[in-house]
C-alpha cells in the first residue's frame, strides 16, 4: 500500500541472523584456537590477556581461559612495580565486572574475582561490597554473589550489626529468601549470644560430664523479636517455607552433648555394651575399658557390621574375668577424646548390671524443639494454633504445631498430635510416608517414656501403625518386645542393639527383611506370623542368634518354597519349635 | 528510574535499568530531543505562514491530547497521511505539562479569556463552500477549564542566602517586585530571561539541595517565590494527574508500539492513605504486608488471603455470587476483614466508592494486584518530565511516519457533503480548504449547538508546591500516591499524587502535589479542606511557618492552584449531532489510569480503518528496506534520518549491551516534509 514502510520479511531477517551468527562463531573459534596454542607454547604476555579478554567477554564461563589469565597475571606481576601491579589487577576487576553483566551467575567470574582480590596489593573492599549489593538487588538469590559477599565481609571487617541490617533489608523486600534467613541465623548468635548457662536442672546428672552449652544460641530478648519477624512472614504467606525453616531453627534446642549414656555388662557372655548419646565410630574414638583398676585390651565392635557409626558398641572381656558370680567388679569406660567416663558396678550375685541416664531425666525426646522456658513455647503454640484456625490445611503450620507440642508435653498432647498427623497426610499426600515415619518415631518415644516411668523391661508397640523403628539404642535392656500389627517392612540393622532381647513378637506386619536379627545372644523366641518373608536367604541372619529355639513363620510366602522344612532345619539346627 | 523499550520489535524484551546519577545528563539529551520536535514544529508553522499545507489528507486531527495523539500515531503508522493540528502553542491540550512559568502564562491566558469575549471572525471562508456542501462551524474558545484560583504562600522577599555562593547572574527575575497572582503575566518575560548561562548557575546552586549529604543546608534554605520563578524550568506541572497502571492499556500500548523508547519512567514508591489525619502506608504487596507495623498478624493473614483470592476471583464464583448485586463494602465485611482492612481495600487498592458493586470492586482489586511487581513493589509508573510527555511521544511517532504537525493552527469549520452527510474537507484558521476522509476532533472544539446536552461532569483539581513530603521516609525521592477516603460517604474520595524532584517535575527541595476528585462544588470548595488537613497553609501569604510549632510536622504549602476541568469521558458518539466520519475524542477523565482514553483511541482507529492493526510495533531500523521509492515518497527526510537512527542504535549496542538509557533518546527525529 502507498506510503507504507517496507520491511524485510522474516526469512530475510533469519538469513541475516544466521550469517551473522556464523561469522561470530568463526571468529570465536579461531580466537580460541589461537589462545590455546599460545598457552601450550607457554607464552605469558599482554597479547594473551587481550585475546582471552575478547573471548571471555562473550563467554565468561570458559574456565580454561580464566586459568590461563591467572598464569599470565602471575607472570606479569613479577615483572612490574607495585603500583603497576595494583593497576593491572584493578583493570582486571573492571573486566570481570563487564563479564558479570554478561552472566551474573558465572562460576569462573566470581572465582577469578576472589583470586584477584587476594593478589591485589590494596584491595578496595568497600567497592566490592557495593558490587555485591548491586548484584543482590538485581537478583537476591544469586548464591555466587552471596558466597563472594561472605568473603568480602570477612576480609573487610564489616560489623555484624551492619550485616544484620543488610539481611533485614533483603528480607523486607522479599522474605522468600533462604540465603538471608540463613545468614541471619549465623549473625544473631554473634550479636546477641545467650548469656552463660546458669541453669542446672537440665544438665547431666553425672558430675563428670560438664555440660557443653551450644554456642549457636540467641538471647531470649532477641529471640522474641525474631519470633515476631517469622510470625509476620508466615502469617503473610504461610506457604512460604523459608520463614518456617528459620522459625524451626529459632525454636531448636541445643544439640545434645556427646557422652556415654549407658554401660551394660553381663556375666553370661562376659560382654560389655556401651551406648553413646549419638552415633560414634568407637574404634577411632580412643575408648578405654578399665576393669577393677586394670586397663583391658579389648576389641570394640558395633552391633551390626553394616553400622560403621553406631550409638551402641560391644566388646568381649577376657574369658573368665567376670564369670564368677561371687565376685564384685568395678568397670569404667573412659572416652579419652571427650574427657568423659562412666562407671558401672557389677555386684555379687547379679548376672548383669548397668549404669545409665534415664530418658525422662535427659529430656531425650523433646524433639529438636525446646526452649528454656516453656511459657515461651506455650505462647508460640498459641500463635500457631491461631494461624491453623485461619489456614486449617497448612502443612507447615501443622508440622510446627506437632513439634511444639512434643517440646511442651509429648504424652499429654499425644492424641492431638496423632490427629494432626492424620490431617497432614491428607493435605500433603506426597509426603505421607515421611509423616508416617515421623509419627512412628514420636510414638516410639512416647512408649519409651512410659516404659521409663514404669521401669519395666517388657516393651509393647503393637497396633500403632508404625512404619519404621528408631531409638533402638534406648532399648538396650528390653527382654520382650511386641511389634505386632504394625506396618513395618523390615527389622533394620539397628535392631541388633537390643542385646538383652529374649522374645520378639512381630506378627501381622509386612516384614520381608530380618537383617537386624543379628547376633542377639539371648534371643530365644521369634514370632513372625503373617509377614512377607519370601526367601530362605531372608532368614539367614537368624543363624547368628545362637539361643533361638522357637520360630513361628506361619502366613509367610516362604512356606511355598520347596523343601523349606529341611532347608530350615539345616540353616537353624537349634530351632526345635518351628511353625510354618 | 525505569525504562521500558524493546530491543527488537519481534521479540519483546523489557529492560529495566537503574540509574542513580544520570539525571543531569539525560536532561540535556532529553531537552535537545524535545526541542527537536518543538523546533520542527515552529519551522513548520512559520513555513505555513508563507506556504500552504497540502490540500489533501486521509485524516485531519484537531487537538493533541492523548486520545488524538494515539489515533494520529496509529493512522500514520499504517500509512495514512495525517495532519495534526492544535489551536494552542503547546502540545497535549488538557494533558499538557507546564514549567512553572509556562503555567503562569497558561493561567494568564485563562484569565484573559474570561474577560474578553471573542468575536467570531466572520465567514471569510464562505467563498470556499461549493454547492451541495454544508458547514459545521467549530468553537474557537476552550471552556473546559473553570473556577481557577491561585494562592501564593512562599515568601516574596528577596533571597538573602547566597552568602558564599557565587553572585547571581543578571537573570534575577525581572518582575521580582511585582509577584502576585494578578501580575503573573510578567512571568513570560521571566521565562524568557532564564537563559543558558543561568541554567548552569542554577545547576551549581541546587546541588547542595539535592545532595542528601548535607540536609541542614536544606533546612536553612527558605524557598521564596522568586526562587520558584527562577527555577521555573525545573517544574513540569500536569493539568491532569494520572499514573500509569503497569499492566494498563497505556503501558501495553507504549510497549507494543515501541513508543516507550521516547520516554523514561519512574515507579511510584509509596501507596499511602490518610486516616484520622495521619498519613500511613497502605500494605498492598506481599513485602508491604510483611513489613507493616500497623497490622496484627491475623490481619496480615486475612488481607493476604483476600488479595490472593482477588487475583483469580473468577475461579471461585461461589465466594461472591451472593454479593453481585450488593456493594463491595458489604462483601468485604462478609469476608471478615477488619474495618481497617476494608478501608485499605476499598479506597486505596480497588479505589472505588462505597456504592460500587462487588464484581466491579473485585475487578478493580484484581487489576491493581496484577500490576504489582512488574516494575517494582507498587502497580504504577510515572513518566519523567510529566504526563504531558506521553501524548508528545505518540505525536513523535506520528511524525516519524510522516504525519504533519502545526500548532497555533486550528480548524474553523467542517465542510459537509449534503448528500452523504460526511465531512469532505475542513477549512483551517488561515482559510485554506483541506480535504480529508476522516476528521478526529477533541471535545472542546465542538460547539454547544452540536451537542445533545450541555450538562457536564467536572473534575476538581488542585496543584500544590510544598516544601517536603507528607510521609518522611529514609529516601526522600519517592513518588507517592495518597488516597484520602471521604469524610462523609456521599463525598468523593480525593486522590493525591506527590511528585519528588527526581521525577523531573519540580525543583529540588520541593514537592509537587496533585489533588484530584470528581467535583461536587468548585475545586477550591472540594479540595481546600483536604489541603488544610494534610498541609500547613499559612494564614498570611508569604509568612514563614514558625519553627518548632506543632504545625511544622506538616509540609508547608508554597503555592497552590485550584481549577475545575470538564470531564467529558461519559459522552459517546450519540451525544453529538455530527457527520458520521467525524470522531470526537473526549478529554481526560477523572480516574487514575488512562485506559479509557486508550480504549477510545483504539475504537476510533477501528472506525476509521476497520482492517488495520492498531499501533503495530515500529520496525527495527535495520529491517527497513530503502529502495528508491516507497518510504521516500512520504518525505525526503525520512530514510536519511532513519539511517542515522540505525547507525546510532547499532553503535549503542556495541558500546554497551546493558542499556545506556541516554541512547534511547538519540533516535533521530524525522522532519515531516511539506515540500511536496
């Protein structure tokens, strides 16, 4: 039509673009070849800088070129005066900045920048800090920049207060930012540390184990402010997990100190079992056993070969050393590395003896949440319940409530906890197995607490919909365990920690793996009716339990195996009462 | 500062660029570009005095307001020959932005017009009318502005500062002894005397003011009326006060048509409201809600929940269907929002009235929310140098594609073909008959005889120059939108836009405040109560607000102007008795956005050219084919200048791939030619 601007057709444009591209590619490839040739010839001159500069400014992710540049710079550095070196590296910083504009998330660029700053005679940290701020204001989740910023902050000695304000600012503009929240969690303990411990009640009863208070704690006044901040975040957007994670960190209790939680000795096997507060590798931990004042050379082993780190370790005493019932023995386990030890006395006439901390005493299971004052927790629980009223389907809220309830009163809140778990599984079916496992853990903890109060060695976990077993190190003395009518799939290697176990009932589960029934010296009777044991090989580990005489395998697929009876009697010759 | 433009016209790439120190640089570039247009126009109209315009156009457009300018650009873009006229000596009609001195002249012009009854120059064009033709005369007076009042509170004393500063140049306002609203006619001279050397002087002078490093200096300095006049060029005072919804029709059009490259934008920093005489922040984005200190956590949840629902409320009809016939306010109550939150949503987010029905309220809320986050934490943009830039940008686009511009040039009457009842030509103010197939005209050019009704709605406006922001915050360079709920439910809500000096609409150390509401009385009656509630208005003009007094917590008004503007936005083609190829564009409406004007422009364009695309993206300069004829036919200047454009753009890209904003304005302008 008349008067119209004629423009090129799409095909024409495409063609031109393609040609342009080809030209660029050719130029790039030839420059690359030239550079690599220079490098292999060991040439370290200005020209090399120039060439790599061209290539890197179009593709800053070419790591080899950065390396070459470093080689050249190191070489040039030796040839120049100090102020010239400063200039050299400053121009390098400018160059990197240009590259960062091409790709602000280039590993090569940021790494090179860190390196240049270490070479720079007088680094200008203020400028670097400014650069980071600029980058982060464009994209607050650029973790390369976060990393680099930490380096800069460390080198330039920015005050912790300023850094905290920096996180305030970033969180204020967008609180869905793990980096900022996490950074906060490292700054707060430095700025507002918890005052020195004055509380005795929750410390260990053993006078020898001095309570090692964890340093990552924040004073209560500041904590309350931080709670408010996270309330603001999760009331604003309860589906944003970053604030919830931060909140959990705030509520989190001090890590348990490392100590020997229990020593058990039995005359019968002349065996000592030692339980630790967390899994350790005893062979490398400098563990020493002193029997009646005499250090003993013993071989430590974990309860199952698959557990390299284990909370329970075993050793055999020299034969005959404690077998005489009429003798009294004193046993001490020294953990030299942690400067801690635990005594255990084996009195006359006793077949076994132990020394341990009570689970109730130690508040072992108050989950990961706990604050010194339960009133604070109570208030937090109220806030969360308030949010739950508004958002009955919110999984983060439900989960946090469960954790708070556990921290406050695990047994008292058991019913509500179970109901919340039920809701959780409905609103978040993708993670229902996770919730089941977590629920199992809490139920086991509750049962252990109840058992502690009752001081019995019979332990029943039947009919609780358990999907997993845990805290088995706490069951070192249990003689009878009932796991019937749950949804267990296996008896895990940890099960071998039940060193005193005599009778195991695990009917009506879906167990297909018996790995954990391994070297249980006192196990006499196992009932595994209506489970999923399919192969004879699944039962092999039972052969290591030398006292096993009664085995009930009714209702398992394994009975369909040909010659099962004869095979079994061959595998387990001591079993006299076998039901198939 | 934000710039939106496309790198290429096929793939829309939105670039956002932060520039902190570039204002001065830009300003120069910018002014030169503005003068570019202004110059060629002057050249054009001077030339016209001697030569005639071409006697044939596809479309003649009268009035350079936003709607007309968009239509002009759209028509020109698809190859129509366009003649674009305005009787005033400035662009944009009632959409214009003025320097302080320019505004004083405008006020003067208004006052003269009130006094002088213009006698219609009689019938010189009678001889041009053939048989079978009829004449529709147009109005030569603009009566869209009324009730204009000006008050000055700035001290009129001579400036006593400058102790250590370099002595003032000789351009000390000539009318220093006679400044008051009655004598503002002098200000035109003042404007003229502010010449380049003094500009640089001002630059130096003003630096301490704008520098945040020494606020005490700022406190010390009193802004006198002389100062306002002297620095008058730093003001760009809009007649209509609007913001751009970042997903509104105007922004979409600017991006789509590539016109955005002619302007720069700043995003609005604060959305505020005034409750119980206190100015506070409206939590509207997620970050605001999180940071808000006024809301309880439960309120935060309720508000977020409600806003999230509004984002896709159509998906949940069950939530609101019982309320479709009821006011939005009731729906908000039902949603268990506290009184507080209801106010926020109704007045500041949806910006609707008590009577607005639920669905409309939900739509307004949704629109607001969808605009959030595109260019920052608030939904609005403001064009630097004032809203008057936008119509000019479209005019420029029109000129680039060959449209011809004449200011101070109007149309006396339309020549209508009796048989078809269509306009076939217009007779301009110089008595030339120019034939056209379509005639687009702004409402204020229409005589009352052509109207079905002469009852209009009115907008009440106030323009204030103040000495500080209504909400002191850590950064003083923020544009704020303040919604002021009505005291009685029948009264209209007042909308206030406070512009900072970095929006290039006022001098450093001052704020330019626009108040707008739909009129119930005169502008002063409607708005003076709000002004005195939010600002310190001294009783004696020129009196300095006393230090330390409680009143000092409010910003002081230095200068204020009230006026009413006719709001014709409710009119449509049925409101006029005019030939079918005359398209009337209504003036600015009272709403915050410009969607109404853009939609009207689009519908007029489709009336004129039903089969053409409305403002397709301008092609990339390098994609234009120059092959002897074709574009050259439109004007010899065309390909030459486009070539320059191509070169400059290419150079810009090589120099710095990351958008140096200054380059955006270096696009060479086309001088539309009238030679052929």
